[in-house]
């Protein structure tokens, strides 16, 4: 019974809620943070702005990708695919 419940939860990703979470986190990124990460570094070196921006984006998106990989690894490949592409899963009749 507990296994069936857990499997159901893995398959029941709320696409709208997940999309809203990703969007909110992306909107929360600030240009000031990018400015602090890019450019000349103390002690020498230089960080390209595009590299710093990519790192910031990856920091937001990676936990969601990890969740998709976890779901797929636990046998909920269809749910992971549906969530990954933003498709609402078909409701059982």
C-alpha cells in the first residue's frame, strides 16, 4: 500500500506548480548578482559575463532537473517526461 501511494505521488507532479516555481526563481535573479560574479576577480583572472549568467541559470534549473532524473530513476519515466516538457498528465477516468 505504501509503495503504491509513493508511486502515485511520483507520477503526480503538478506541472503548473512546478512551472510557476521555476519562473519565480528565474525572476528572482538580479543583475546585481551577475555583476558581482562577472568581470575581474580579486587576485587576478576574469569571469565572462555569459559564463556567470549560465552558472546562475544552472543554479536555478539544476534542482528541477535532478528531480526529473530522480523520478525517472524510480520508474516514473512518463511523469518525468510530462513534467519536463510541461505537459499535463492525463487524468485517470
